[in-house]
C-alpha cells in the first residue's frame, strides 16, 4: 500500500505527517513507524503524526515517537501539525485541536510557516537535587549548565533518563545555559533516545524552571536558542502557577513524498 506524507520541521525537530481524515490507513504498526522514522532506512524523523477527524475539534493529533511507540505531547509536533492542517485546508489562521494531553489552541501565520501554540497550564514543579522536574505535556528534567556547547548531552542525558528514578517511565532531559538575553537549551529525548535539535515541551519546561529559579512573576517572555534555531516562550506566572502559556516558532514544510508500506 502506498500513502502520501509531508515532512515538516520546527526548529530542526522533524516529523512525518499523514492525513488520516479522508480514508482509514491499514497495516500501520509500531514496527513500520519505527522504520519510517529511521534516518538510514526510512524517511528519517524524530516522530510521526496522524491527523484524524474529531467531532468536537478541528482535528485530533496522534503522535508516535521515532521508536514506534505512542508518545506524550510534542510541542514542536503540535506546531507542525497545525501548519499541516492549514496546508490541508482543514483550518486557516486559528485552530482548536485535541492532543493526548488535552485541547490546544494555535495561531498560524498567513504563510503557514510560523505557529504560536498554547500549551497546558503548569502548577507543580519539584526538585531532584539542583535540577527541576515538571510536566508540560511530557515529563521533563531541567539542569543548569555552564559551557553547554561542549557538554556531553547524550551521555549525561541518557544516564539520567535511565537512572533508578526515571528508567521505568522515562523522562526528557534538558540542559540549559543562561546567556543573559536568551537561554541556550539542549535536550536528550526519550523515545528518540538521542539528542534532538529542539524539543518544544522541553524549552517550555526550561523557561518555567528558570522563572521559578529567578523568582520572577508577571507576564514573562523568554527567547531560547536550540541547535535547530530560535524559539520564543511566553506565559503568565503568579509565583505558583503558569498560565496562558505559548510556544512560538517556525513550522516549515520540508518535502512531500509517497511511502510504500510493503517495502
């Protein structure tokens, strides 16, 4: 069976997107998804997403990690799927869609290559030593580092993700460096099991952790640089709860293709 797909990237976080609204797809299993995401033997991506119909929302987002397993919320994926829905003509400049962590609202630029995605409210942040632990739709560990450009993200991230505390369910591990006018962030993602060029829920978690670390409050805007480009986070923070949270950044079409699921 052959199916059409588009590939999008959001600050280097790349995804295979498939329209599941017009006809059901058969023979799509975890093994096939893992193969399609493989960077040598498949299309190559950090994850794969389906757009499906939903009676109460513009569409529903189904996200799978590169290992083929159903994933938790993916922020950059959410921005890319909103741009994809605009490309399909399902939505225009705004959308309300359903993801695994609940409803999301997004604003999409006229060109379709920039999306502001509203994330869930967050109230609980705990500590693991000097690090912060919170859930922004996916679980995240945030650690402050110096000289992050030369830091071994893969080895250190993997050791935390698979330690006795987090190994059973896994956690995404973010390392952040405060550069003054922006934060530099690098992330080891569970499900990909490697460092990715960006992580939307991760940079959201970092911005929140830094606001708490600095005892900030009010309407906060944070510029973040990742390996794949620039992302902006903004939210309201009253010292206890983060609300009106937006993850803002590029969501760009890379190419379109056809997959033969039998190969």
